[in-house]
């Protein structure tokens, strides 16, 4: 029971992983709280020289932060990761929010409820971009999905709704920032992002 309560406390935590040395924590905290559009200030803390913890105050703020498109601060690229129970300094979480597009998806399937089901079949649906919500760019509906980057990202998703015949829908990823597995002889169990 205590473990479950401890894990629930961290469900709204994200980790910013910097490929090189991280920026000063107080500057990153100011950046998060002034530019991420959060309803309540996030608590920012240092984990180690490459990782900064962001504790969000609500599910809505978590979704906004998790689905951010810009992952550059102070000219340093970072990867946002969800805090998982097995996160340690030596073994990172591999779950990241990934923006993807579904080029040529037929209009009847561009209902937000159907797009959410499609997103959940690929990973865990997080967010639709504003243009997709308002049907401003039906050529390529776009969504943010939480995916495990330790596995190969799918190139297609099979869509079958009701009595309609199933079809293969192409998936395109906006940014292919993912995890690179280091050779076993380097550091066992260690991964980095590229």
C-alpha cells in the first residue's frame, strides 16, 4: 500500500534529460513556469547533472507539459520522460511524448473520439493539436502520444471501425528523437538519446 501511495504522488512528474550538461535549475524553473502555459507553478528539482525533475500540480498541466513540441532550452536539446517506478540514474525511463501525423486519414475517422482510440492503439493518447481539433488541416491530423522509445516505433496502424473494411494508415513522426542503445561493453543497461 505504501509503494502504491508513493507511486501515485509521482504520477504528475516529468524528467527533462539533457544530452550534455543541464542548465541551471533556477533558470529552467523560470522557463517552465513562465512559458509552458501552466495553470499552477511546477516544482522543479535537480536529480543529477543531466536530469531535472518537474512536478506538475494537475492532470491538465501534466498533459500540457508532456505534449510540448519545443524541447530546447538555453540552446540545449532535452528529452521529456515520464517518471516510472524503475527510473534510476543508471536506468532511464523510455516513455516519451511523441508528436505524429496520420497523412491522408479519411475524413470520417477524424472525429476526436476516434483519433483518441487510434492514439491509444499506438501508445497512450495525450493530446490533439489545435489545428486538428478545429479541422484546419484535415490532410494530416496530428496528435501527441506517449510511446516507449525503447521499442521500434510503428510505421502504420490498422484501422477497423464497425462494418468498414480494415485499412493500413501510415504514421509519420514529427521528430525522431529516440533512445540509442549503447554497446553492451560500454555501460550495461544504459541508454542515451540522440
